[in-house]
């Protein structure tokens, strides 16, 4: 028997959500189906259900992220959870408390879930390996490794647009090397069985292990997006320019930006996606971002539904046993 | 037919609350009457109603303001809304995201209302012009333009003290030129039909368009507050001193401060108001601020009721149609 | 008749919780018994009761404290209170508003309880002396004076471990001089009638009035913890080193650190406590902190229950009369 996936409990239900990698197709489909229910909720007048009432969710954001943090906060509020938001810079870690001591203290306060954003790859997994049995961990982005709720909200958006994954060709364009979003998307797309996943980037921004990911590599935008059903543009991290990975913004747009002219190379009903926030005129032209093929804002809406789905799936398991006080 | 007021919906109900200017007398009375109900709530043991349960209110404070922000947060909590408080300096705008992109993203997250404080006049209106049909905007102060909930809480306070507006003479004393509070008060007092509105300030602090506001201008405190039923003292913005608009604090108090001696010039039952926070001994003597004529703390209490009123009136409209998810 | 204890109301029920000093034994027992109920709640799936629904709790933290603040926030959320967290540095006090004006304004907004952390001894009492009759104040730590909820959670922990107070010998080790925690513990232990309270510290860290506290003073660790039933290690404030109060960290551990070897001097079933966050290897060895005698994490869990107890006892009194709006 293979080593148990840390993300699953004894009944193979989702306990943590650290990475898409290693999860079975059916689990991903379950997440998408659960999110479908929550999407309908967002359109009702009362966007609130009592599923996590009396549970406590702690946001541990070691890296600032207004957007991701806001969506997790809203998801938790709409599930009726209590929320503890920790400003890590001002917390006791500055008094020399170790991360593990901080986690144990928060658990002792009755925290049921940690939503973790961290600059180091593997941080969320490390935390998941050390929490008490009834506590769940959601990875809200760790270094260059994984951003699984972003990956799944993108799958959700694709399914809503296209219905099926099998026939699709999906092109991911941009800084693949440093993108936790791209890694999560690639694992999800492969698991869900799309025909072809392409990554499109200059040689300096393609990871060395790209061959193991089961994707097709393109260095030219034109071949990369040709006949694509879905184009996912990544956000250009401007700080990469200084690193010599990239030419100027104007040069980048000329080679890899998604313009209206280039968009014609893709399928006529191509779907254009971007995790946001967008750099208008850098990786994507404004009229493409706002155009009829773009589903960028739907991605944001879907992100709330996906986060509610994984939060309720992990914390709502009937078999959770609470720690008894001594 | 005249151009529709952006603040009203198709049924002429309040959709946004950006400015008192242009609203009809009956609308202002409706706001005051609604606030009356919420004031009673504040005195009950359980200061909470489910009117906005499942709605999401986003606080967008581009200017810091603990007091106004706290009152809006409390008002939203007591209406059972979910609250998203954005620290704008640390938000994605620092990643170069435009204001409109940020708004669209927040709408895509299911935000139903923006409470906006901004240093630029017109900011709240600009936002109101760009939000989705089911979203409401409340102006929590924009530049020198308008602070309509402050204006209305002052009207509420006056009505509770005096019963009727028609017979009143109201004097507003201080930096009229830079005061969004004064502008909102003047529009409200005029619309509600008080006999006489006076503004009392040195020439440097009177706006050039004062004649169009329908007020009487006084440069001397003595004539300005003589026989007044209500005196509203404005907060002295100390940073104006550097601008050459004003002499020293001591000199200001000597000419325009509200002392006990001067208060005798007004009607015997004069009501003394101030939007807070007060500068004791600068624009108002301590014993006047704490004295029997002062209703400064009642203004604060009334502010919660007024904010609950406009939040519930704008978001609680039965005809709101939610955006349907794609 | 003696002067009324400011912490009690007319019916001798707990109105404020400022200090353990001066409270009768039965009141301390009532707090412990009430906390017992809330501890069970923390183990349930839904850690929430509606006891303070519709009440507003304002956190006034003039000193930063992530841990204490988090426990009060969680306690208030689990009692269903609304919470207003004030960042005092960015609040209106920076506009020159006095503390009393700020308090009066918050009361006017309908705040029912202030949870106060302040660097000056006496701050919480000062605030309690100035609030309206229906408002309660909880001291979350004032200078070197008192930290009564910490003291009571420690008593709660001791009672759960030992059952009875009367037969116990309790040793408190560390910087007694600057410790508000130690003062609260000493008053509580004495009131609850333990056999012997010892304080163990270098001469420089013993308060001058120690004789009046009814404790035994030890300057050597070995005699101090000999045959103790409970050892409470205090956190070493590293900034004291600069003050000349203390030698190096290594030297401190050598003289006053709790190592496994030293632990053998105490009773075989000794309970080891620490208010946290711990400095591993400074005042306590890692294996002792994590060892079988340690109840450090239970103290954290118990802290939520104690805070829920005092919040519900003070705010839940049936005889509270609300201020009526004018």
C-alpha cells in the first residue's frame, strides 16, 4: 500500500487542501460539484449558511495578500464561521515564539482551521503535518509551489464555460517558473484529463523539471495559443525584471502579451482567464481583459464558491472528533 | 424631465447616499423617521436586527478615520451584515491595480455596499457611477465636498431637540471653506426649511460660492450666534494654521471660540453641537462642550441610528435584483 | 461600612474585572465554576452561545498583545457579541482627543464593555471609574499591576489538576518585580487558601513590598521548588537584561531555569505552568515545557473559558439598565 496522502483522512475524505498534486480525479470533481451549490448561494439575497457556525478559522498570512485573504474571509463569514485574523508581523513570533508554539497555542484556543499564505514552498504542508487530528489546513499559496484554491477555481470556471475537460487544449502563458498558480493549474488540468496543456514562456521562465509535468512547451506566443480553447494569462511579477529574467514591459507585451490580434489565433470561442490582479497593457491588452472572451471577473466570483467548498468539505466532515479538554 | 438623480432608483427610492444636495424634503424626513426606529434599538439589551443578514458591506477608507469607520462598522454589525474592511494602503492598489478593477473584483466577490471615505471630492460619486445595478454606495466623506451621514445625524439631533425645523435659526461656526460637514448641513437645513442658516467664519474660510448656498454670512461671532436656536461648532483643522488661513489657536478661540459668556448671546434654550472630535479650548470651551446645552455625545449615538437607516434603506429595497452567476 | 469595591455592583455582583485583589473567595469560586461550563462548550462542535448577542465589546489595546487580544476576541465571538477593535495608535487620540473623550464617544456608540490593555498601572481602574453605569471594564493587563484573567485561568488550571487549593504549595519563579501576572496569581492563591505561596527570584527582581503579600521568598531555585505541588514559571522579559536586573540568558537558566533535573526536587506529581509565550532554554527547558508535567497549553484553552466567564458574568447581569436615548 502506498503512503497515505496527508490531505486525506482515514475515510479518504478531504482533511487538508495543500496541493492539487496527488488528488484523484473524483476528488477534484467533488470539489467542483460542491462549489456549484455555493455559487447559487452567492446569487441569493442572503448569501449565508450555518455550515461552519461555531467553528473558528484562523487566517495566517505571512505574506500580505488583500485579494486572497478577502475571499477566504468572505467564504468563512458566509459559512458562519468565526474568524481570527493574525497579523503575523506583530504577533508573538516577534517575541521569539516559534511557529510550532504559535500553532499549538492557536489550537489550544480552539482554532479548527488554518488558512495559510507563506513565502516558502512547503510551509502549508509543514503546518498540516503538525496540527491536531481535528484541525484542517488550507494552503492559500506557498512560495512557488502551490495555490490549490486558485487552481480549482480556474477548473470550475473552465467547466462552466466548456462543460467538459476532455476535448480541451489549454495554454498557460507567462512566468511558469515562479508561478504557484501555474503548477496548481497544470496538475488539475492533467488530472481532469484535458487533451493538451501548453506552457508558453521565454526559456528563462520555464522550470527545469517541465518535462515531468506532462505539458507541451512553447516559446513563441503564436504557436502556443494556436487553436487553444482556453488561454490562461499569468500575472507578470514586475520584480522579476530586475532579476534579468525578463526584458522591458513593452518588450514583454510585444512577445507574450495577449492582444486582440493574437487572440484570433485561438479557437473562435476561446475563453480568456487571468488570476488577477491584471497588469493592463503588460501581459494582457485592456480590451481583451474587458472583452467578450474574458471570464476574469467570473473567476473571482467562482473563487468564493471554491473556497466555501473546500472549507466546508474539510471542516464539515461528520467524523471529526474534537479534542476533549482535560 | 430633469436628469435622474444618481442616488435614486427607478422607483425614486434611495439607492446610494452620496450627498444631501438634490434630495427632496420628504426623502430626508424618511431617513430621519427610519433612524428613529433604530435609535430605540440602541437602548434595548439586544442591539441587533437581521435586516442585512447575508449582505456584505465593504469599508473602503482611503483616508484614515477611526470614529466614522467605527460607527459604520457598528451600524453594519447591528444590521447583521458581513463586513469586509479594506486597508487601502496595503491592498492590491499598491500592486498597480486601478480603482475600477478593485471595485469590479469586490463586486465579483459579492459585495453589496461600499462605504467610501476618500480625500478627493467626487470620489464616492465616481464609484457610484461605476458599480453594478444591485450595489449601493454610501459616502463617508469625500474631500471638501460632502459628508451626508454626518449632515443627517445633525438634522436628527436638531429634530429631537427642537421638534420642528421651520422656526429655527442655525449658526454654523468655523472653517466653512474646507468643511464637507458644513456643506452637508447647509443643504439639509435649507431643504428641511429652517428660517435662517448663518455661517460664521473669517473671510479666508468662507467659500467663494457662499452666496449660492442661501446662507447669511457673519464674520463676527457675536452677531453670528445672536438669538440662534442651534449653534454648530466645526472642528478646527490645525493643519490649516500653517496655510496662513488662520492666526494662532489662542487668537482663534478669542475671536471664534464658543465660551460660556458668548453662549448667553444665543437663545436661552440654545442647542450646542459639534461633529467631534473636539479641540477643547480651541473652538469650544470645555465647560460648554460638557455643559447643559451640549448634545455632542447624543450626536454620536444618533450617528449610529442614521447610518443604520441609510444602510437599510439602500440595501433593503425589495426590488433589488441580484446579478445572476453565469 | 467599608468603601464599596468598584468591581462590584449594588447587589455585590461582578461589574468590572480589574484586579483579583479585594475580591472574596466565593467570587473567585463563582468565576471558576462559570468557566467550567464554558470549557465544555469549547469541546462541542458548535463553540457558540448567544449570551452576549447584541452586546458590543470594544478592545482597547494601548499595548500590542496578539495572544491576549486573540483570546478575548474569540471569547467575545463565542458569546455572540459584536466586537470593535481599536488600533489606538491610529485612532482619534492621535488627533489630540483625550482618553476620556474617546471613552465617552465609544459609550455613545453603544459599547457595553471595554477590554483594556495598557502599559500604565491603574489604567483599567481609571477607565472603570469613568464609564457609564451599564458599561463594564475588563483589565487585560495594566503595567506591572494586574492581569486578573491570567491569574484566574491559572487558578482554574490548578483546580482542574489538583482538585483542592488548601493543601498546595505553589512556587512562582522569575521576575516577580515587574510581573502583573505574578501579582494576580499571588492574590488569587492567597484568597483561595493554599498552604504556601513561594516566590523565587534574584534579589533584584523581588518587589520591596513582598512582605505584605503573604508569600515566602526564595533566592535559590532548589529550595524554592522543593516539594512544590505547582511550579509557575514566569516569562523572562529579555529587555530587563539591559537594565542590569539580570545576568545573561545562559546564566539565568543556570540559576533559575526549570530543567528536568531540578523538576525532580518538586513533588512527583508536580504541575508545571507558564503564562506563555515561553522562551525555550531561557526560563524553561524544552523537554520540561513539552513534558508530562506541563499544562501550558491547557492554560491557553482554560484562558478562553475564564474570559467567557468574566465577560458573561459582568455583562450578563439581569439588573443592567441601559442608558435611554434622549
